[in-house]
C-alpha cells in the first residue's frame, strides 16, 4: 500500500487575528505588560473528502474567528507559570512576579490559559488544540493529517505549532495518553 496523498489549505490575513495584552517571563526577568495585534494563519492538510476538498474553508474560518474573539481585547494569563504567583478572587485575578510587578485584573478582562508562558509558540499550540476540538464537535475534518497554526506577533516574528492528527500507532498511543492532564478545572480557553 502506498502512502496516502495529501493536500493542504491555508487561511491567513483578513480579519483573522486578535489584539491582546500579555507579558513573558524569561531569563529571570518579567516583561512589562504590553500588547500585540496578533495575526493568525492556519494550515490544514490531509486527503480529499469524497467531494474533493480537504476541509470546508468557511467552517475553518468561522471556528478560527470565534476563537480569536475569545482572546480579543483581553489579557492572556499563563496559569502555569512557575515564576508567577496567581490568585483567583471572585471577580479578579491577582498576579505577582515580584514587589514591582503586581497586577489585579478584572476577570472579564482576562483569558486564563493552561500554559506556562503566553509566548506566540504557546498561543499557537493552544489555538491549534482548540481548533481541533471545535472541528471534532462539528464532526468536521476527521481525516485531517496535520493542522498548523502560526501566530504572528509582529510583522517579522511568527511562531508555528503543528498538531499531528494521523491515527496513533499502538506504540505512540500509550505515550500520548496524559498530554493534557495539567488543564485546570475552571473555565479556560
Ligand atoms: Zn509581547
């Protein structure tokens, strides 16, 4: 049996993106709070459906737009950052890196994410997983082989994450069982 043939579709530019605030911790420092107009591109590849397309462009664009809207005009909070003390209050999130870097943010202005740092790489990973969840909910894209998300932070900086969706072999299935065990119980996007 030969290797299955593969096609690829790409959605990018237009209104695919979100404007959000974040900061990154790195090398023992914490960036000041700031924002980006993030651009999003999504590539999906795999065999053709019986109707000769990889995935309905409209379905994919709608899902990506919906997910971008959840992050738009909000602060992207990395819940699992080992250098940040994160406290959940009734109506606010309190973050403390050190005495000079402390924030109290209204919950309505925050998207809590189950990631260690709100880097473009992690945002691409998170978005890719959420897109696949939404596709599964709609029974779309079952035969996709790969989905890649690119998050453009500035015009010259884009990070990509690729999710391999081909059916796992018996040996890799066991390794992948607990990939998402760190997701906290409260509502995260
Ligand atoms: Zn930044």
